[in-house]
C-alpha cells in the first residue's frame, strides 16, 4: 500500500506543477460554456474543484489497487459540460440549506423576501453560494480553499463571506465550510453539503438517527415522527435504491457509513456537533434517493428543511456582524470488512 501511495505521489508531483505556483482567480461569468477544473493530487487521491461554477467539486477519487486501472469515484463525477450544478459531484449550501417557503422569512421584526432560484422549484433552495463564482487559493500542498464574498445576491438579505476548505489526508478528506456575517442586522444562518454518491446494486447507507420529517407531494415538511416508513430507517441501514426519499432526519448522531459491497469499499462521515451546547437532538442530515439514476445524496446539514418557518427555527444560528460559524466533516474511505 505504501509503495502504491509513494508512486501516486511521485506521479502527482510530476503531473501538476501548479502545486507550487500562484493560482489564478476564478473567472466570474456563470454563463460560460466551459469552466476549468483545478486538480489536487495527494495521498493517493484526486480532488477536482470548479471555483467558477458555484464553488463546486467536479470529482473526488482514490487510486485503485491496480496501477493500470482508472481511479475510483467516491462522489459521482461531473461530465465537464453541463452547467446544472445538480450534475456536479458536490457543492456547498450557504447561507441556508434546502428550501424556504412563504417567499422569505421574518427575523428581528422584519420580513426578508427571498426569491426562487432554480427552474422548476417553487421555493428558494440551497442558499445562493452555489449560484456565484468563488476564488481559489492553496494554503498548503495538501489543501485547496475557495472563498466567496456575497453582497445581497439577487436581492437576498445576506451579506457574508464563506470559505470552503478541502484537505486531502491519508485515507480521506477533511472538509469545512465557514461563513461570516457582514450585515449590520443579525440574521439566521445554516450550512450544508450536497455530495452525490455513485450507487451500485448493493449500496447501503447507515446512520444513527432518531426521527424523520415527512412531507406530502410538496417537499416541505408536514409531520415529524420517530416511525420510519419501510426502507427509510438509516439505523438499520437503508438501500440506496427504492422509492423517492427527499427528507430530513433529526437526532443524527453525527456519523454515517456508505457501503459499496461490489467495490469492497466503505466511506464514513463524521460531523462534530454544529452547536457545541446542543447534542444529537440538534444534529441533522438529509437523504435524497431518486427512484432512478446513477447516484443518491447523503447531506450533512445544520438545519431541517424550511427551518425558518418551524417553531424555534431549529438548527439555524443567528449571527451578528462579524460573527461566524462553520460546518466540518471528516470523510474516510477504507476496505469493507
């Protein structure tokens, strides 16, 4: 294994001279037909970022055991052409995750309108960071970072800076999204990650959860229950295939495991508590399992769907000017026992 990693590192150093040169800023137009992927190769892994396309991830891969075989995708890779961010490997959700109903939200005695931001979606979804170009930097040989300074984008009330940090370590990826509020008036914030995972026939997702928010035809939550519909209980392990799931789970224990038996691989996620004064009750995740297609989502998030309109605005963090909060996830890949 060490020989394989050493070989990968030698290849990486020879293949990408940019590791020791300044990185150019991302090009701002979001309507260009092509967006450059910037690659980081380290620890037998390959991470491709697309800062100009919503600060997204194009691919995260590990070297296969056979030196002549192609790398293995841990997140479903981008095709390099489509501008639909739902076709990217992953993107950050900031300054909120998932949907906001009611045309916006009230805070501090004021209503803040937020407009729909995706074709076919009646509600604003996933924040506005994914709709803007980010700037790229490299603080260390094993690390890439992307920064966004957003000033009330598209009429939204949020004035903030966000920084995504990706560090490749032995056995995985350390990921962080930090947001700092610059507006004069405090506002509630949420953060999330939206990775897409390839699904083989036997792929399963397991995570300790306490309850789930159910919904009707409209994806907004209608009922919070500890009774999981058949095939939805992540505690027992749920198949990556089946009927639609597009629902948030509460009481998440902060760890998750995705198994690919056909590959002999398992990927684990660990997210420390967003609110150190809380606990599992204040920990949330979301599963998006479409009935068809090559991938599904397991999303670490800091708030339930439409938390702005739930009692107490659960999971949202109110930030005053200059205050910040961060979401951190440690991803680790290993052989499946």
